[in-house]
C-alpha cells in the first residue's frame, strides 16, 4: 500500500513541478568575521588554506531542521557563532551552522546565503556540497509536507542545471557513506554525529521526482569506494 501511495505521490508531484524555480532571497548575517571563521574551519578540518570560501559543488544534501517554524529555523542560522547552542559541534570550531537554502512548510524556497559559499551543514562534505534544510522533523518525526517535496524536486533540478559538476544527491542521514570516498574531507576521525533526517520516505520521493540518471546515491558511493 505504501508503494502505491508513493507512486501516486511522485506522479502528482512531477505533474505539478512545471514552471520556473521561485527563490526568495532571505539572507542571514555573514560578516567578514563569519567568513574568517569559515576559512579557519576549512583549514582545521580539510587542511586547505584558502583566500575565500567559494566552493565547486558536487553534492546536494537534504536535511530537516527539527524545528517547527521558519522563523525559529531562520533565527538559528542567522547567528554567526555557535554560542553554546550545539555542544556536540563546539569543539570542532565556533562558526555557526549554516545552509544555502531553507524550505518552509508551504514550499517557499529561501536562499539564505550565496549558493557557492561554504556552509557548515554536513561533516566531511561541506567543502563540496550545497545544503537544503526543510522546516520540520521536530522530535525526529517525519512530518515534511508534499509542498516541500515538490519544492525540493524543483530546487534539485535548478541546481543540476546551474552546476554541471553536481553528481550526488543524499539525505543527511546518508552522509557517513562518503567516509573513505575521494570527496570526503574530514581530518578528525572522532568528529561525527548521528543523523536520521530527512529519512528514506522523503529522499525516495525527491529522487523519483527528479528522475535524473546522472545523479548518484548511496549505492554508487559505496561502489566507488571499492
């Protein structure tokens, strides 16, 4: 029954995903200090000394915020430093978590920072990935909406067209499959977090809705490590 529902959902979403990508620019604070802290993070975790924080994206990572509203989610990303909010991350650097895109529950896509600037959103692959957060997932429950699925499909298609070097689409809960891969960058073997977002239901719907044979997932990542 679940498979039938998923098939019908994907057909509906594909039908309704026509038209131009609509993106609302809602920038977070990203001062020179935050950029300096990002460069520091790059040097400490990836071993690169860089003049700027521009990236060449090869991966798209989808997340959920675990926060119920756009306003509260935006407030988290708008801080420049962790400020004690994430003790699990604090020892690895003070630059706050960030994300390029934040999708509200009604499907509105907000761009929070330049697409090709590095955001701290996924251990090991920040330096080559664009992140998309979806408002929801509070208490670890998958409550992401069909409107968010539709917007993620359109956003992934937009990014694939704009950045031809993007090859991979993963959920945050799948990120550790990149360990040992040529694209994995984390130098600290003890710096890891366990993630469950955004879950298999959401990822399956988005992948099927995008329907692009160029995109690789977990199976291809594992095969490339052999």
